[in-house]
């Protein structure tokens, strides 16, 4: 059986690569079509239990001293399925899901059912576990026919009350979790009470389950004491409904939150900013450059002996003003010099373009949800899409880094001296290893912390092996192929090595003037550029972070696509403006500046992440803090690479365009 499962998993790997091409669902539910006959068994899977404030601190359901239900699945029975693992896809494991069989034996039947069990007398240690769980607002999550339900472990109540008389106004446990807060210290007159009766209300339409609600009965609260026996009950009620099966996930999507007027307004706001910036760049390109061209053209004409003594407005020019002109024209002999640390820069640009393509593909895959099944309905589907798109887009990374290196290498000093260098191999190795190394480093640290705490967020060894194999056999070869393609993109025989640029590169670099105003220095401009780009995305960032850390299902991928496009345009425009100011200050080292002005967005995103952690969440403890800042670091680094590349790409086109039309002697 196990071999079969493993074979099944490896074949599923192949299926994962076909995920983009087909709409096949990698669902391993016994009833993949979610249709049940009368009396057929419906699985109730338990996923996790843990503090509500810390999403990543999730333990296995039976770490709390719950008892196994007295059904045919009880562990004492030979073929009882209690606590049996559910075979999952790679995306589910990476998403921190660990589904086990609850041991309940629920039938698809219109009759109400009850199942229960009684614990042995509680020990000191078990009482301690329940106390900590109730104090920190622990909840458990289960899946019934792939629909998630949430339930509370218990409540802290005054000891005086003989029977817990608790008035609950919320509609279900999920809603109640939002309104209860953690208690740091349990005072003497408060005592932990455990919910022992749960009501599962299942609404069905024909042979399909449409809605599942779990409520804990306040009358069933029992005080946790050493020696107390807890009798747990699960009541299942069935109700027919006319709601349709295809819309059963709608109630989990917080439409009020995601489609709030502020959300629409913020996108509109960012769009206005885009128009403003595009106008600004158009102004620079048309007005300033027109003047500059006229002035430089005039200088050239004078040297040829023509009497062009007027400027572009037709006014006569006073002698001597035009010849000593400063500005971007002065650096034409240095502007296409290779940037410092060329192999590293080529690798960053290559990886950046890969991330641009990857992000666009995954967002488009999610936007097309209605065609192949919404991504929020299948556990781990987005993670799957990311893995597939990442491995396939490695060819982009290789191609862009190879092409960039090929164009700029002839302008380096080493190339002039005709030295034989191993720079090619270095570019390839950096492109292949750069992002995976950083990611693996962060994830290894988080996995170690997770292992130490014993949570279910630990990535299983088999999944790590599978990811490694995908990387070695798909991602790396594609990256190498891409580099080869980039290297031979345009044959040298047609063009000389330096024919990619409109201007020659001088042998000796010219000095860069020191005494320039702040807006001529990269250090003054880069933070401003990042602030503009961050301003265009920060409201969407709030929604994305809330989905990541607050149990909401992100489903407004159309917004995300819009904001991603806006970000690309804003980053491009701001980088062009920054590069123009720097070139005017006769600073021709524009490549790292352009990359930095895009990448600086990520710094603001990280700072916003810090603000979000302290003011918008109630996270606490080393484990959760590590996970939060580990993931935020990863998000910021990848976003920095992505935006830096977009900025550099736009600036590169701009610089080539303005030097195209200059008369260079």
C-alpha cells in the first residue's frame, strides 16, 4: 500500500507540471466529485489546534487530551481509521495542512446522529494543557467534505458559577473567536471550562453537501479539574436547502472586507498617480530633451561652421553660453559602461525578470479561477501554481542574465585586455543559485524552529526531496538552456560586440563631479522613488497581509492584477525620472541607481510589515514572530528584486532612447 502511495505521489509530481496546461484537480478525496449516496460515509478530517492569534503555531488536533470517538474507527479496533493521515498534495503540505482522520463515523443521512466518548480522569498534565489552551484562545479546525469548520476549545469563567451560564451572541465559534481576547495571567477567581458538546449542522442539496456550521453548546461547559472525566458529544443535524453547490464557498469570502469602498478608491487613487507620473515623464522627454537636443545640435552645427545663432524658440543666443553646457550629453562616452559587479548584476536582473513572469503567471492563473476551479477552494492550489510557474520560468532568468552579460561584457576592462575569464560560468551559477539559496536558508531556519516546537507547519522530508528534484531536473536545466540562448541571442558576425549601443564607450572613465545638489545624488533620490511606488500598493498590501495572517480567503485577484500593473508602471516611471536627474548631474553610474530606486520599494514594504505586526495583529511568542519576520523578509527580498528589475528595464530603454538621437562626434 505504501509503495502505491509513493508511486501515486511521484505520478502526481508529473501531474503538477501539467497543472498549467490542464484544469485537472489534484484532489485526493475519496469522493472527488462530492456526491454522496444515502447512508454513504462522509469523512470528518481534523486539521489542527492552536492559538487564534498565532496562525503558524498549529499543533495536531490530538495534542490536546481529547478522546477518540466510540465508533468502528476507535484505535482499539483492528482496522480503525482514527488519526490516520490523509494523503495530501505537495501544495497542502507546504501550506501547513496535516489532515488526520477524526475517528467519527458520519453517514450521509437525513436522520440526526450523535457520537461521543468519555476521557479517563484528567491528570495534572492534561489539566495544564487545557488551561493553557483556553487561556490563549485555542481553536481547532476540521474539514467536512472539504469545507472548513472552526471550533473553540473552551472559555475562562468566574469560579463562583455552579454551572457555566454563558450568553453567546455570536452566530458560530469562528465569529466568537474574533471577539474574545487572550488572557496573559489567569487570576484566582477565573477558571477554565471546556466545551464538551458540539453541534454540526449540515445543509445538503440533493446528493451534495452545501453548508457546514459548527457551534459549541454553552450549556456543555465543564470545569477542568484533576480527576474530572469529560464526556464529549458530537451531534450531527441534517437540513435540506435550495442553495447551489457551486456557490458553497461564498460564505467564507469576506466580501464586505475585500470589496469595501476604500479598496476601490485606493485602486482609483493609484491609477491617478500613474497618470500623473506618466505625464511627468512625457514632459521630461518632450520638453527638456527637446531643449537639450536643440542646444546640443546647435553646438555641433557651430563647430561645423554654420551660423545657427538662435535657440529653439528662435531667440538669439549670447556667445559662449552653449559651448560649456553641462548635462547628460557630457557622459555619452561612459553611459554604456558595464555596471560594477557585472556578473552579480546580470544574475539579479535575470532572477528579477523570472519573478516578474512568475508573479504575472500566478495572478493570471488565479484570475482565471472560474474556468478551472477557484484557487481558494482547493487547499494548496496557489502554492502548486507557484512551484510549477517557478520551475518553468527559470528559462527566463537564464535568458535575461545571459543576454545582459553578453551585451555589457565587451565594455569591461577585462574584455579590453582580452583576458580569458570564467565570468560566464559565474553568471550562470549566480543566476541558478541566488534566489534558491536565500529561500532555502530562511525556510530551513523556520523548519528548525517549527520542529523544535512540534507544530504541523514542519515541511515533511519527502516534500523537501521532491522540491529538490524539481529544482535539479527542471529549474536548473532550463536556466542553463536560457543562458545559452541569451548568449547566442544575436550573432556577433552581424553586429560588432559594441553595436548594441548608440554611443561608443571611452577607454578612460571620466571623473564624476562631487558638488551636486541632493536631487543629483542617488542617495537623495532612491528613497523618494521607493516611497512613490510603495504609495501605489500599500492598501492592497494590507489586504494581502490580512489574508496571510488572519484566516481570510484572498479571492480578489482582479484587484491584485490591477495593482501589479500599476506598480510596474509607477516603478518604471520613477526610475526614469531618477536616472534623468543623475545623468544631468553628470553621474553616468545609472544602472545600480535605477535598480535601487525600484528595489527601495521593498524597504518600505518591510517597514510596513513591522508596523502591521505590532498594531494590527496580536501575535506573540518566538515561533510566530520567527515565522512572521521570516516570511516578511522573503516577501520583501523577492519584491525588491522584482521592482528593481522593472525599474532597471524602464531606465535602460530610456537611456538608449535619448542617446539614439544625439549627434556624437
